[in-house]
């Protein structure tokens, strides 16, 4: 009597065959394959993030759509490349060199799972590979402020300012995570979101100060070194602070 493969086992075998049949491009690293409109996934997110880091603000959603194509063409025009809205292997290598020149060799790469880490430049942070897009955006927005000085009241009249105080900087990072539509001061942040620590983003706030911890790394205007919105690797006491998070984050 011939052996009949159970349905469950048959499904597993077919799935395994499908994986083995995938082209090598499915496991390729950034720059190994040309990226163009219609592509999706990690490499597209890296492209979008690098475009933003290099001065062409691009939504980081992992989808190479019309918007990403337009932003890439703008970048290509600025760099004197062929304006076709496609990222070739050669241009990917050129982008990597631009990133290394501006930030250091590891900027733009993902950190290990679960926790953000400081870039080699000691100024910006690198998001964990497994972080949700809103968390990566919050880190990206915080990175934008790491050359800004401390200024009392800064970042409250508008998200965009030439200096930021503690809650202004926290508000800007939270805007990146799409959890704020206007800046909040430290007292208002006491009622932001929900009580308790978040999985990815936790705000610590009281009447006199506020800071945020994103993927395990503190973003604060005070600590070791210069004042201003900076990533602070040292720990800070949470005594006297209200602890807040956003649902799902």
C-alpha cells in the first residue's frame, strides 16, 4: 500500500520547497539588487532612511511607491546621477560612502533586536532591527535634534525651532512616532498616553522636567556632556516622575 503524506506534513514540505526555490535576491543585502518602484521590504526602508539622513525627507514605510521614486529622483538630480528613480548597485555603493562620510560606517544599519545603540559618531542612535516603523521614526526625529542647543521654551510654539527644552525635544520625538499633533510641556505630558512603561517608548515627566526612553536609550536635554537634546547612555533616576506610554508602543 503506497504511503500517503499527511496534509500538514505536505504543507510543510511545499513551503520548504518554496523557500529553497526563492531567488538569491530574497536574501541579498542592501545594494545587491537594483531597487525600483513596486519593491517592498527592508532594503526599501534602508533607502528611505538614508535619503532622509542625506537631506531628502522621505517616509520610511518600506514601500517603494510614487513618493519614494520622486524623492530618489530629487536626490539623483542633486548628486548629478542619472534621474531614473531607480537605485542601481553602483548608486547604492555611492550612497553608502556618503553615509559613511557624514555619520560613520555604521549609521543607517540596524542595531541588534530589542535595543537602540549609539552610532560610532556618538551623537545619533541606530534603531533596533525589530522595532516598529513608528519607533524607528521617533529615533530618526530625535537624531535630527542632536546638534541643537538647549533653549528654554524651545520647540513649543512650533515643532521646528533653533533650540529645544526638555519637553520640546520629547514632543518632537513623539511627533515622529505619530503620537502627537502639537508640542506639549512637561505638565501636559503627565496625561499623554497611558500610565506605565511602554514596550518601546516610555516618557518620564514631572512639572520641572521630561525625558523619553526609546528602545532602551534615553533622549534627554541634561546629563553628561553638553546641554541640549542628546542621547544619554548613562542611567537617570526616575524618582518623582510620572511614567507614560502610548498604546501598542
